[in-house]
């Protein structure tokens, strides 16, 4: 566990082999100093976004094979797309559930792999 992390709580219905409910709360040992250039807060949504852009963050895989995790928390702005669009495109590959927010990122940048629709 990183030295700044007090504890964390993975969303209870999450299973590593699935991507549904892929969320985690982290509890820090001390407060963030938001005056520092390299530190910023990401506001949380009060309800599910249906359109527009949002910021995602995580320590997920940084290589194309999904084998190497990030040492530094990553963030990315993504554009929300209708869940029906995801279901239409990816229903044969993965079940798109109501717990997922569908988003698309700039080509070459993604939370998972470059240039694909990704699910959050």
C-alpha cells in the first residue's frame, strides 16, 4: 500500500474478473495541500452524468496488455456517450449494465486501451 494511503474500500459488488462496479474509495493519511501545483481535487458527481465530459482517475493498467499498473494516479477527461450506443456496439463482447457509465476518450488516450470505447 502506498505510504500516503491510510486505507481503501473497493465497491462490494466488484469482482476483479468483471468490470462492473469498478470503483474504490481511498482514505489518505493526511489532508491534501491543494495549494501545490501537482495536487488537485476531482469533484464527484451527485448523479449519473448523461452527457458532457467528466474526469476519470485511477492506478489502472498503462500498457496495451493490461499488465503494468501506474505508480502515480492518472486522470483523463472523457466524453459521456449514451448507454444504448455502448450496448449496440459491444453487446456481443460484454454485458453493458446500469452500473456502467459509457465514455469515449481522445484517440490514443484511454483508461483501458487506446482508441476504443471504454466503460466506467
